[in-house]
C-alpha cells in the first residue's frame, strides 16, 4: 500500500484544517484506518480511527474537536480538525491500526505538517 497525506499547513490557534490521506495498492474498504501524529523527539501517537463499518474512536486530546471520515469510493480517509491548538503542531500520518499499538503496514507516507501558531 501507499499513503499520500495532504492538507496540512500553518494555521492560527482556533483555526481548522482538513487532512486527506489517499491510499492505494490495497483493499481500502476492508481495513480500519487511523490518523497518527508525531513531533520530533517523541513517539508517533494515535489520533483517531474509523472502522470498515464507519465506527469512530478519538483520543482524548482531539475528542470533540476532530472528525475522522472515509470515502471508500475514493480510497481516502479524512481528518477534519477544528479549534486547533499549538499543541496540535505535528506531522500527521495515516495507517491501519492492528493489535495493541501496532499497524498493519510497517511503512509510512511522507505525512503532512500541521503548524498551529500566531
């Protein structure tokens, strides 16, 4: 599979961004997909996930501020991020979660950088 993340950028606190992850090379519809984020020097962390059936789960730090969605026809997963905070500054990546903290795919896309700053 290949992942191409996009939609990041520089935004002021309180602003919004919509991230996209175009997935190719795998049967997109059968997988749970998730967004992760990473800042230099820290481990990558799960942000939100969406199952093949559309059930969603959010980590506490984005709950109520973000919406994950998927479009199987476009093999794309989205993350709408609202009320952004400087602490949301990170590289954002997508992958398919598996087990306890693992991912089905060992490789990652280039990610999309989100910077929240005045």
